[in-house]
C-alpha cells in the first residue's frame, strides 16, 4: 500500500476524462518531458519521486511519440510553435544533471527515432576526467562536444547545482553566467536555455531577480520542476515540465502528454508553501 499511486489513480480515472472532454478547445499546451538518469538502477522512494528511467521504458516512451507522430521540437522553437496547429503533437525532451548514461543509454534510442533533446549541465561536475553528481557518473567535455556535434542541445543547470534562492544576487549571477560561458567555450555554441535546480522556489521576489539575471545573461528560455505542460501564457523562463521515470507505463505517459497530470501543479505549490520553501 505504501507505493499506492494516488497521483496515478486520479490522473487515469478522473483527470484523464476531464482533459479528453476539453481537448477540442484546449490546444495551447506543449509537453516538455523531464528525464534525469536513463538506467535500470532501482530506487526505494515512492515512484512519484523516482528519477531513473530504464532503457526499456525510455524506448517505449520514444516509440510512443514516434508512432503517434509527435514532432520533437527544441526549447528555442517552443514559443513560435504555439502559433501552429495540432499542438498536441509537439513535444520537447529534456534531461537534467548531465549524466553519462545519457550518452550510453538515452542517445542511441533518441538517434534511432531521429529525436533531438536538450541536456542541462551542472558545469562544476563536467570535467575532462569523469566526475560524479549524487553518486551518478557525469559526462566529460569530450563527450559533450561529441553529442553537440550530433545535434544535441546543451543548456545550463548552474555550476554547483545549488538551491538558488539561498544565494545572494551576485551568487545567483555567478551560477548562471559562469555555467553558460563554460559550455559556450567548450562547444562553441551559444547557450540559450536554463534549467533551475531542485523544486522551484515559489517566491515572487526570487522569481523577479532570477528572470532579470537570465535575460541580462542572454538566455531566451528556461524550465523548472513545476509540474505541468507548458502553456502559451507561461513565462518563457519558468516553464513547467512533466517528470518521467520507469514507473510511467504508456497509459500514464500518454495521460501526462495529454495534460491529465497538470492538476498536480496545485498540490505541488501548496506543499511548497506549507513547507515554507
Ligand atoms: Zn538537477
């Protein structure tokens, strides 16, 4: 009973129906998928918190997108894509933390379906020799350059992966600026997107500071861990994403893509306020 998926149950048996009824009018959303590690490593927490997606499940997700004619677009193209028709068939694929298993386990599958993706790097953990982040191996700069030459986009996930709202304005600026410059130096490609580490602090003042700094540094888009599909009206720097992991069978994956998981953004905000984060 400990692993009862209340989120899954409500998504599939309640919100799925509401979304289906609305779908003819609700066409201003684009799902941005958020993956972390693509590995078979088991996790002991509740499946809602899992960050590992097995290769088999990841392949099934990508196959679903392929078979259902989803067009994988880049974060940079997201805003302009809102003006096109058949929005439900657009999707963005992102990976946080710059992990080595992106190269070994995710990239071959993406390549098979000819899908692009954006990988967000915490640059303090990316070196010429391999380092680890939270016990998981990270990419090296050589691998980043190789993936970049194969069309993978790289964005910033700060330098040290801190909770940004705990830092001074100068501290935040260093994290977002130095990481951007480092990736640009290593790949020769301008970095335009940013992924905010950890639960996004629902604090208005912090949001204004971060937004101003991102804009000043030359970023044009950003994503968070706020749950939901990205909407046309959302701030381009703080877009919501759909977390995906091994527990997402195709039924739940499909429901997430179609907006039936978006309801979770409200309890997520409520819990953050309750915890004072
Ligand atoms: Zn992260």
